[in-house]
């Protein structure tokens, strides 16, 4: 559904095409030029930066254009755990967000159809986390689940948690934070797919003696596939590049640093621009490859 | 990203519940597990989603001294004197974020609306290349967008300041505006504009008197969405802001030494304002739908 927005060629009105094409150019040119200048060229700039070599006798942060592809070997060598962690955490967060959101979206989109007011109220509640600062809501979780907090101390008192266990600073906390923060991105596309689900198909399924689980597996899930694909992509992509949740001051610790954290550190602190650029290119390339394979395999190519 | 686009639609009150033919009543009433388990789950899920929001709001009333971690008692002081802390650092950051948000929103909404109209109304070459160019910024992780722009500013030798932040924010907002407005343009009946032309309306008149008013709900939804995206953006800002403080950056920088309760005040106020706007938009769109249904 996400990408269908661009793909659907809503039958252009065909009238006097010659005279109109100048108008189309006038409408498109400023915006497209802007994106070429500030989106496309930066990507090329990033690619060139990733191949730079340090200037001879230069200061820290001084680099010359070169074809220094060893940068990629170096960053993979240095940061392989971070790279694997990024995609692992993002994958886990995507799965949890899907499991969390599907029943929620099903209720809003299918069960609550008879009450439009309740439906729109629930949609507002789903996007409510968007309205409070991303950083503050992540910090709120850090404080709610810190070692001294009521939640953790009472879990320990009930022996549900080992006395020396921590929550913040662990991979579990980072995955938890990523899941929480991207739940609305998962719920909304699922909702819009399920909202269009014709419940008569479900009835037909049970009339043909399928149990509730079979109906769900064979009818509901395939019909909501566009929502599942859009939602998982919308969760996975930002989660893989996120570095707030994994940051030491937020939910992460020294052993949970993701690619975003090392890109930030290399670019803004160590001034090692080529390393940061090479890592960014790797992140983007892996995401594009994974997305295209995933979209192909889930049989929803028309989405892109 | 339709998630964001839909968020924009909800914000703009565009999500109107469709009028469907009432489905025939199910023949048998089965007591399924879902009949009580699912509503219970939904209630718990909403509580879970709201916990950090409530926490942030409650701690904006905390009588804290420096860091806002332990509860020390209720006070209205932080709400009344938001700008008092750290010589008004919170308010300065908030002001910068507002300014950046407004300017980036105006530019992105203008450029994006023009593209959306062109995409729906005109046939032209390179359509798929343009669609890809509009889609890619939404499929690129923010850290790559931020590092890319920063690398370009570095290569060209542009110092980072307020302008570079506005450039960055406009860039990532355009695509979201296009998605949101496009839906509205597609649902617009071209016959209305034809009628305007038949009545000897000049092209500008037809646009400003007919097309634009009809597009306005979509444009407003897109503008609200852009503003929300810009206001809450941290990652891209962090790479392109130099020494300029925005509100999210202020929170990030202060996170290690404790965030004053005043930051919670600002976030809570923004939250309440956003909620009021969204509910008002929903109510007005519901009223509009009812009015149309009565005719």
C-alpha cells in the first residue's frame, strides 16, 4: 500500500497534451531539482567520500578524493558486530511490532467497523506517540525500567527476575525500544489493508468448513499482505538505521551499539568521514537489496 | 511511507469512514475466543502505547532540582516559568525548532503540492524515474540522509547553521507531502474545473477559486505532517546543525547529565496542542460527512 501510492498511475487526464506539457514541467521542475540537489547529489557525495584517502601530512579530518576501496574492508573488519547487530535488532523489532500490531489493527479495521467514532478515536491513539518527542518517550522508558524503578525492583522481589539482572543497557532493552517506537508505522498500514477486508470472504471460508485458524491463515493473512509488507518495511528500515535507542544515554549500553552509533561517532566525533560514509553506503546497499528480495518473494512487486 | 502519510491523513481529518452497504448479519452467533480476548488485548495495548506519554506529562509537574528522575513532589512552577532554567536554553531550542519547522513546512508543502498535481494531472516522460526519486528518500535510513547531506556541505565548504537544517528538513518532507496531497488530487472531480473553464474562468482563477480550495484539506494535512516530522527530527538535524540547538537536539545533549523538567513541559504542551488539532480536524470532518449525507 505504501508504495502503491506512487505506483498507481491514476489515469492522467488526456487533454491538449502539447500545451500542457509545459505546465507539467513548471510544476515538477522546482521540486525535482531540489531533490536532485539535496538528495541525489549528497548520495553521490557520500559515495565519493567513502573512497577518500587521508591527506599526506594532513590534520585529522583532512581527506583527498581517491579510489581507496580499502575503506570498505577496514570498516567491515572493524565494525562487523555493529553491522550484524543493526540488522538483527531491526529484524527482531520488526517481528515483535508485527505480532503486537496485527491484533490491534484487526480490531480497529474489522471489529470496530460498526462504530466509526471509536475507530477514529483509536487511530488517534495509535499515532499519539508521534506527538510526544521521540527522545523523551525513549528516555521515559529508560526511567520506568531502570534498575531502581518500581517495575524492576518488584519483579526482582517476586523472583521473576534474577537479583543481579539489568534491563537498560541490554540488547533486550534496545529491541524493546525499537519495537515501541516504530509500532505506529506497523499498525497504520496493517489497518488500512484490514479496513478494506471484505468479511464475506471470511464467512465463505467458514461455510466451507475451515476452522477459525485456517480461515485466518488462508484468507485474512493473504488479503492483508500489502499491509504486512508495507508495515514491515516501514519498521525495518528506520529501525536498522536508528541510533537513539541503542545509545548509551538512552536504552543501550557499550555492547549494544548499532551502525547508526558508529556512523555518528565517526562523522561527528572522530572526523573519520570516509569510514562513516562507507558504513552509510553499506547500510543503504544492504537495505535496498533486502527490500527488493523481500518484495519479490512476498509476491507484491506491484507495490514498488 | 504510507504510515506517515496515513498519520497525516488522520491529522488532517481525512480518514472518513466509508459508507458501505451494511453486511448481512452472520447466520450463527458463535462465542469465539476473540469476542472478549481481543478487546481486552486492545485495551492493554493502548495502555502500553500511552505509558511513556503519561510518564512524560506527569514528570512535567515534578518539583525536581537538576535532573528529573526521582519524584520529589507536585509543582506548577515548571509550567509557569518554562524559560527560567539555564538562561532559557529550553525555550531557545524550542523557538529554533518552531522556526525551522515553519519554514521547512512552507517550502516542502509548496514544492510537494506542485509535484502531486503534476503526477496526477499530466502525462509526461520519465514518470517512473520521478516516482523512484520521490520514493527513495522515504526508503533511505535517516542516518544515511543526514551523513550524505553533511558530506556534501563539507565538500562544498558550506558552514552548518540554521539554513542547512532547513535545507535538510525540506528535503525529507517533500516526498511525504507528495504522497498525502496526491490522494486528494486523485479524488478531485475534473468536471468541476471544466465547469470553471466553461464559465470563462482564466486558468489562474480556476486554480485559486476551484482547484486549490478543494485541495486544501489535503494540503493542510500534508503541512501538519511535515511540521511534525521536522519538529521531532533528531538524526538528520544532528548531522547538519553545527552549533544550532533544536529541541530534540537539546534533549539528546542533556540526556547524559539529566534533563530538566522544563523539557517535559515543552513536550507535553506540544502533545496537547497536537491532540487538540487532530481531534478538531476529526470532528469537523465527521460533521462535514454528516452534512453531505443529509443532502
